[in-house]
C-alpha cells in the first residue's frame, strides 16, 4: 500500500506513521487486542493491493487528493463481534477489507471518559461524496505460466 504505516494508525494517531510505500501480509496488519475489535486501520491510503502467492489480486485506488482509510483482516466482522478473546478468532481463507472515506479518532488521551477531541470527530451534517476504483491485478506472466490449468 501507499499510505501511512507501517503500523496501525488513526486520524488522531498519525505522528509515528509516515506516508510511504509498504509491503506486509494481512496477518501482520492485525493488532491483537485482548478483546477482539476493529483493528489494522491505515490512514491516508492512496492505493492498496491485496494479492495471492501468484501475484494476482485486487487493487483499490483512492481518487487524487482524497485518500482512504483501509483495514484488512483474515477473519470476518461477525468473528470480531462474537469472539470474547483474541484466541477465539479463527483465521479464514478469505480476507475482510474495509475502505472508509473518514473515520473518527479513537480518543483515549484522558482517563475521565471525555469524548474524542473536536478536530477528530465526524460531522453528521452536510453531504459527503467519496469514491474509489477497484481493479484486478493479474499475476505476472512468469507466475501465470507456473499455475496449473483446470
């Protein structure tokens, strides 16, 4: 991907996550919180490619000047909602991908339960438009010739 990384980051937690090109497996994106919850977010993503061992996959592109937030997990949202502990999450043979135009900050910079700081809240008034482009990533020609024919 080309965006913030290499670790999980959020709109109110960006200073340690420079914008660059990164390579990582989906399983390494996961932040193993003790209580399963949404995780693995990357901000300011210009593009993200998810590919298999042959190099084939899917690429997601944000429009110029309007980067996305993205996360990907080797389990489903339902798995996250029903698991009571990280060890209960079952790695699947599919990937759940979340693309977001904007996410609210996570807060947690106080112990008194105050809301997320004002600049990192999402305004509910007005209209927002956003888009992204999905396109296939073909396997490189050298990998295609090595694939079995069915």
